[in-house]
C-alpha cells in the first residue's frame, strides 16, 4: 500500500511537471501567434523558430505541427518560399489528422517554387484528404489568411495565342482588344535588354464569349482539354491595311531605355510585325501601339503609342523615342481626331491607360521625374473636358521597382502589376482597395494560380472578380492571354475591417483591445489589437452573430454587435467603433469639508489620506473631487499639510473619487453604492499618487538564467502594472530590466533590454499603447545586493537581481 502510494505521488508529480512544461510551450506558442496576428512576420519567425528549437521537447505533436505551419506562412509573407516549403512539409509530416488545408498550402508553395510535378501530386493528395473530412466552419477572428479557404480559379489558355506575344486585353463592347506581335515583340521582357523581330499592334476579337480554349488549368492544378462547342466568329473587324507611308517611317528606339526590360520601363521594341486582323488602320501605324482603354459606350479610345503622330517621330534629348498616350473618337466606324494627352513629354514615357467607370479619372504608368521607382502609377482627373496634372498614387502603391498595367473595375478597385513587392514571380498582380479615386486603403497580393513563378500582368475583371482575363509568360516564356473563372467564394470567411477612433477628435486609436465573442458553443473568445492606424482586420465565419467589446486605457469601454447572417455577397465589410474619454461635469462645487466631519456619525462618510507612492508621505494641495453618479453633482476638497480629505455620502448612489495635482498622476477610484436605509458607515480610502521620477519595482518578475522570455508566474504581477496604467491614463513610464552579475557585462546589457521589451510586448497585448512606454536594459549596473563578480552567492540571491521595474518619466 505504501509503495503504491509513493508511485502514485511520483506519478502525480511527473504529470504536474509535464503539465507545467506543456503550459509554458503553449504560452510561447500564443505569443508567437500574437506576433503573427500583428503581421510582425520577422519577429514571428524568430518566436516560432525559438519554440521549435529550444522548446521542441515540450511541444506536443499537434503543437509542433501548428508551429511549423504558421512559421511556413510567416516565411511565405516575407517572400522566402524555399523555407516556407520546408516547414509546410515538416508540418504535414507531424499532422496526424491529415489537414487538407495544410496540404493545399504545401501544394501552392511547391507550384510557386516551380516544382509542378510534386505540386500536382500534393493537389491530388489534398483532394483525397478533403473528401474524407466533414465540412467545418471557418475559424473565427483570424487576422491572417490561414483561416480562409483558398479562392479557387479555373484558368483557360486561349486559342488566339500564338508563338508571338499576346497581352494587355481590354474590354471593348462585347469583345476584346489586345496587343500582339511576333515572338520577341513582347512589352514585358524580364531578362536581357529587350528587342525583337516585330512591331506591336492592337487586335480585336468581336465576341469574347466565342473565344476558343486551347487547354484548361483546373483549380486543383490539373490540366484538361476543353469540350468546346462554341462557334468561331466570322467577323473580322479591324482587318485593314497600314496607314499611308510617310517620309518619317524609319526605325526608331521607341522605349524608355532602348529595350523592353521590365526593370527599365514600359517601352516596346522597334522591329516590324506583319500580322493580319489589326484593330484599325488609323490607330495602328508603322510604330508600336500598346495597351488601350475605352469609354463605356465605345466611342472614345485612349491608347499607347511611340512618340509618333501626323507622320512624324520625335525623340528625347538622348535620342530615345518615348511612349505617349493618345486619344481618338469614333465617327462612322472610323477613329478620327487623334490627339496627344496634355501630360505627354518627349523626355519621359507614359502608357498603359485605364479609365474609371465614370470616365472622370485616368490611371496610367510613367517614368516621369519625381517618381518613387522605375515606373509609377499616376492618376489624372477630367475637369471641364481637360485632363489635370497627374498625381502620383504614392508609396502605398508605388515602390522602388516598377508598377505597370493598371486596371480599374466598375467598383473602383485598382488592379496593377509590380516587380517591387514580395510575390511569386518577377512581376505579380496586386489588388488595391480604394476609398476614393486617389486614396489607397490596402494592397493585396493575388494568390496562385492567378500569379505564378513567372511574369503575370494586365488583369481585367468585373467588380466581383467572378471572371476576367490576364497575361502571363508562364508557358514557354511567351506572353499569352488567359481567361480565369472564379469557382469559389472570394472570401472563405467574411472579411471585416474595424476602425477604432476617438469620438471627440475623430483621430484613430492604436492599441485598442477588442474582445470578439461569437454566438454558439465551442467558439472561444478572441482578443485582437488595432494597429497604429487604428485599424484591425479579422475574418469572421458566415451565418453567425458577434459581440465586439473595445477597451483602451483612458477610455470608456464600447460594445458593438455585428452579424454575418443574410450576407450573401462577396464584398468585405467595414465597421467603425468610437471610444469616449470619461468627462467630469462640474454641476455643483463645494470647496469645504462637511461641517460635521469630526462630530458624531449621522451620515455615511469616506475619509482618507493622499500620500506619495514612493515615500508614503502626505501630499499637500491635492484636489480631491467626489462625483455623485446619481445626479452628477460634484464636491471638491483641497488637502492640507496632513494630506487628509473627507466627504459625506448618500446611500443608494455610486461615486467617483478623483485626486489630481500638477506633476502627479491623476488617481481615479470607484465607490460602490451603499444600500439605502443602512446604518451610517465610515469608509477609509488612502490614495497613493505617482510623481515624475518615482521608481516602482514590479514584484516577482524574475527570469531564468540567460533567458528573456517571461515566465508563467509573471502574468499576475504584470496585470497589476496594466491596472496601474489604466488607472493613470496620462502616465508615461520607462521599463527598466536588470540582470545578475554572471556572464559578460555587454551580453547582460543586451539581455536585459530584451527582457524589458518582453514586458512592453505583454503590456501592449493587454491594450496599453506602446507610445506610453520606453524600454531600457540596465544590465548588471544596479545590483540590489553584494553578488558582484567573484562573490559566491546562492541562486536565490542572484535571482533578486534579475528583476524589472518601471520609472515614471512623464505625466501629461
């Protein structure tokens, strides 16, 4: 019996030890997840990597698979697809449940790395795993795309493609106008110096619905042959001859920098092309004609052409024939009145135009002076029939690389291509949500199969991205036109953008903690934080109801309901939550204490002493206000040398007690109501006030030797700091961390800084603004005992030095 009892106790201790280790690993995993949700991908990579190396033995198989999957996602976001592939593979190996979503992510990463046979095998594995699993609702409140099902597209390789280049489709009536030329005539070369053997012209397909399909790339990555029963159109509009030759029909260098290298601009090469079925003899010339856009009624065209008009070719000061934008109108089936747009120049190129739905805004690409990179996107407005001076769309869109091929859909969303952003290939397609025609809200990278490891560009689509066309050189390096058809919801879950703001100033609020509660069993609450712009983005499951509780130090909590019931469209939603600062209403002011404050107790009373938080001495000249929450009346008392105050209370009412003095932190307390008809009571409430220069040690915030991660026993004490920061909303502190004397002094100083930052990150996770705190590593410079170098001390004595404290540096 005794032996069994001993074994039982040992078994219990072993289980408790394992539980503690698992809890610590789970806490570290939560910290890493929080960084990932903040989109701090670099720090998330560090956190997950530390978890998988230094704490691998503490992780369960499920935890390890989760950490590897999310580490892979983080690497994917920073553009390191090779490491993303590695960790997706390791995650799948540790996934005992065979999660189809992880397999799909792995397959997509393989495809982006050009490993198409292996990607195909993983796609097939994904389909098998998906069929075996029941349909589950999307996780609530995810800040990343990992909570969303991948959007599925079917791609169609069109039969109009040839060995030459076909690209930049544009909607025109029921058909497509696109750019074509012989092989080498592409305007989207990504290697070499450009050049080719043919000129580029505009071509026209009258009925795009009758386009024949050469092959189909299914959503799962497989390819198939089409069963095309459509009738090929017999119309050959635009089957005309070149315009009349002129004396200036000589070879030119019609691009930005003597080539069509994507890193050098928009230009087209300078060789002839001899293809039939051109769009129009008045538009197509013996020089390059490039991407075009049309008015909604088809009566006006704006198109790209070399600097050539009225039979003359002009060059820049360096002798380069640049690109320009031209406009023409249609009369009796012919395009007439060809004119240059006013912002053209012989010294720089403009091209790739797209008109907004109302035709009031024209977007285009240019390498004009003053841009951010090689080529930038610009917008010009039509006012009183004239185009205004172009405006650069700014750094939210433009990068140090090249932004090209803009397209604006009917909803005002902007699609464009860039080689200056993280993507799958050299040139990828991006989506920009516009709050108006010139302001960009956010930029999103389109996933595979729209983007690939090669160049993808010039996408056109409807307002819901149900289908459309784009160009890519993924097939044998030749620019071709693909049609895409969306086969799933654009949002696997409901995207919601929440803006948090101050209702008085209308300014955004950062570090607002939003608690998300969803209806139904088994749906845990989640807490997310607003970013520096007061914005947070979450993805909510469909057909459910939610409660958002927003809180921030110095503000009254705000609760808002939201539902995804009956939302059938694919558009993201937006919600604004305003927070209000508490105000003190000066209804009634009494500047003296109650007359009977020292007499017999005939009425309930509160009294106390206002003292300094550091020296515990009474503070004179503190204004103490007591507000009655029943009638909002207020009384006021100023402390004398003894720091004392006293107020009478009325039973049945809540009170707010506020103590304030310049250079001290305002102390606010709530006094719960006393029941009516109770015997008079006297309550005591001594008020401690922080002042600039006060140093407060945070009890029991210790660290393991040579580690900066917070121990599980630190949360309780740090929550007291959170409460203090909320109690003193004007407080700005300096978090100072210390080490013991063991180890190198410089290493200890760096280690202590990491410890201070760990505390700051915890406070931020609880809704405290990062602007209210600074972090300093003190190293071993301020020991609290004699455990210096060469002195033998116990571990407990050394641990006293591994502490954290905060100093009040400012009270606004």
